[in-house]
C-alpha cells in the first residue's frame, strides 16, 4: 500500500497508538482522537454486523472486510 499513515504504511500495524500519534502530529488532543477512534470502531462493528448481509456487495468483498477486521489492530480495539 502506497499510503503511509504516520510511522507505517502497513495496515496490519495501524493501531490506536498510530492514530494517537497522527493526532499529536496534527496538533489535536490525543484523548479526543483516542476516544473518537474507539467510538468509530465500535460503531462500525455494530453497523457492519447488522447490515453486512443487506449491503449490495459481493460475498468475497464482505469476507475480505471480515478478515481485515481481525488483522488491523485498530479494528480490534473495541
């Protein structure tokens, strides 16, 4: 992946700490960034589990999203 988050460009290394680091570099309150990231992840899991089967996406794409939810550290921070 060509996109570099802050200290890494690997999705399997994108953690809550990486998000807080990005917020600090942007001059944003770290606690706010942490709380919002946790809330966004929780909300995504809530909506994804309820709506996954109703979305007009291919089964293999939905399976890949499910796989990434276990790979990306910030997605596991619930």
